C-alpha cells in the first residue's frame, strides 16, 4: 500500500496509540523491497477544519480525506516517490507526508482533548524534518499553547536526538500584503515563543534561550500567508489562482529547505518512531497541561504542598513523642483519635490558612483555581492518614508496654517458683552432698522440667533455614544479580 501511494495509519486516533510492532514490521518490509532509501518527513499540524489535508492534496496531488468536521483521525503517512531530477536536487529519494487530525476537535462533545492534542502534536513535530503549522486566519494564539507543551516535552526528552523545524501557514487571508502588514504581529509571535521557551528551560534546567534553540524557525522566512481556496461559494465557485500560487511558493520553499536538511534513512525513521513514542509514554506528565506557564505554576503549587504536608507531619511527630513519653511513664492507658485531632487542630488551621492565602493571593490565582479543590482534598487525606498512622503506632507502644509488664510479672513469678523448687531439691539431696555426678544429674532433670513448663505456651519454630532466608532477602534487594553465584566470590566470604 505504501509503495503504491496509499495513506497508512501511523497513529490510531481513537485510542491515541502508535502500534509500534505493526509499524516496525511494515517499515522493515518496505526497506526489504525498496532498500534503505533516504526520506524527507513533512508533517502538518493545525486546528480542525483549517485546511491541512486540502493543502497537502493540492501541493502533492494526494487524496487525503477532506470534508467539514473531523475527517482525519490520528495520523496517516503517505510515501511520495521523487523523480530522478528531484532526487538529485533535494538529495532525497522519497517524501513521507504525515497528515494529522485537527486539534480541538468538536466531535469529542465537550470532553477535554488537551492531553490527546498535546501528545499528537509532540509526536508529529518530533517525527518530521519540517512541520507545517496550519492556522486558519491571521491569529496563531490557539496554536501557541500547544507549541509550548511541545517545546517542554522536547526539553524533557533529551535522550531522543531530535532536529525539528516548523513553518507557520496562515490560511484564508484575503489581503495579499498581509505578510508586510503583520510584521508587528510576527515580532509578537517571536517574543511569545521565546518567552515560553525560556520558561520551559528554567523548569527543565536547560540552557535554551529562544524557540529556535529547540525547534528551528526563522520568523522572516517561515511565516506564509495563503489566499482563500475558492473564489465565491462552493460548489460552483472556481479555485482561486492566488491559492495555487501560494501552494507553489510553499512547495518551492519546502524543496529548498529539504535540500539543506540532513538525510534520514528508512532505518533511522523506524528507530525514531520507536524512540519518540516510548519517550512520549514516559513523559505523560506535561501533556495534561495547557501551556508551560501552567506547568510552572503547578510545580510551585506542589512545592507549597510539600511544605504544608511537612508542617502537619512534623507537628504530629511532636505530638507522638509527647504521648510516647506519657505512655512510658504510665500516665495514659488508651489513645483516642479525637484527642489526637484536637492536638493537631492548631497546625491544621494554620495550614488551611496558608493554603487559602496562596490560592487567593498568588499572581496566577486564575490558573491555580482549577486545582484548589483537589489539593484541599489531598491535604484532608494527609491529615486523616497521619492521624490513623499515629494512633496505630501509639497503640503498638501501649501493647508493648502491657506485654513487658506481663513478662516482668511472669519473670518474678518464675523466679519465686524456681527458688522454692530449688530449696525442696536441696533438702532432698542434702545427704548426697559428696556425690557430685548425682547432684548434677538431678539438677539437670529438675531444670529441664522447669524450662519445659515455662515454654509450654510457646511452640518451637520449625524448619529454620537461615541460608535460604538470607538468599531470599538479598535477591529482593539486588534483583539484577544472581545471589547463588556469590558463594564462590569474595563478597560472600566477607559476609
């Protein structure tokens, strides 16, 4: 199918999953049939119904599905064979075009698509040599948040060596002079992208200072404005010649960039898909946020949360120490959870006040408000957990105290019993004072009988295997090592 030029599903849009085994098998067979060819990966990204598939179809004569609403689900890749002349100019054998579903899809019926969109965007931008960021109109604000998450994810995925680049394509701009008139808007876009990259770099302890340090982008040459597709209302309206000219200009720019790009072999593409998807699965944290600012604010909230919980735990530790001393001094005989709660109330009120002030007075209170209820519940759970844990520990101390008291009583009783029995035995054997062996034998029998009576209630431990227990323990600690091989080693002898 790929050799014949049919689109092949790369990411399942409904499950938001890349079937690595299937994709790897297809690419392996492709390499076997075509050889390890050089490819240039061109991907497109944009909001729903912004004209992504239409642009690719017009540019390369493809047949990606187009319609109103959500027609592309997930991501599809299509292989385009280059002529011998184009191979020589571009230094590539094929172009791999990756078309994606529209972001912020309305078909999800009000459900949040944030995580799905962020994962898809990061995967597509990381996979492509060049990504076309498709924007309907002149305002790129809706794509900026997604790009922030993409940059943040790339900064976190340092092990995956990526060299992405992007180009902004503004669709349906009627004014042909929009490029010159929007210079101020371009500068604002550049400043916004650079600021959010700096913010992400600070969070990830990276030295990136501008957007182009992470994703190659030139504000002067990588922003294009397209005329509307139709002159009038379809279906009877003819295509707009200006749109065709814009498509041709974009295609020329892509060819120029491709000729300067590093070649990517099919084997490298296969490994990149695998590494990128596995890295995405390990970086799920960032994809649930709207932008880098949200991540920064959330991390600050987590830092505060750690301090609040430590305040509660340290206060409870002091209460536990005080009650422990009272138990040791036999000042109390039971632990009441209500009394523990009363002891903790002062710190609880203090923490609740700190939480309330933080959520109300922080400069980014409008962002924090979405997490206020969940963190209040988390703090309440922490309070309940430390109360239960402290009560359990103190009850164990009480049980130990009572047990030690019982043992002491039994010891005194056994000492008195032994003393009386010893006197009786001495009276019985007073006439055999010179027969030492007889005395020793009688005393050993007497002692064995006493010990047996004392230990009647404590059944002996059976099947003791110290070596097996040590081996099991060491295997649990050092899972990657075979402990049985230590027997002949210096470590085993030292132990």
